[in-house]
C-alpha cells in the first residue's frame, strides 16, 4: 500500500532530525492516513478510502464526500476516488 492520501494526494516528505549539537540525519515525515468509509448522498452507499486526517476534516468542512469531490482536482485524486466522482456525476445527470 502506498502512503498517499486518496483525496488530496498528500504523501511522504523528507527532512532532517536535528540534534542539540546540530547534527542532521535524514528522516521521512509520513502523512496520518486512516482507512475510512465515507457515505455518498447521491449514490446512497459508503465508499472505502484511505485518506489523511486533514482530508477527513476537509470533507466534513465542505459538507460531505459529494461536495468535496465536486471541487477536487482530478490530478490529485486516486483512481478509486476518480471513479467515485464519475459515478456521482452520472447519477446526478440521471436524476435531472
């Protein structure tokens, strides 16, 4: 499993551990990823995703998975999230 958020594309970053003597050693900063099931109002079912904690707060802030995916850029989304976004768009077109 790659350590990349499926909604925001946030992945590992690199940096240094810095000691009191200012010695620097390489390290990785990993995103805080969680396996969650988010409910889609349009599809009427849950979608399992591996997203960061900050992305989960962003989904709540925007008002749910459907609204978050509407504003999300396709380049940042994973294949699973992109597929869900297209399913939601198709379901909305069928309702209208």
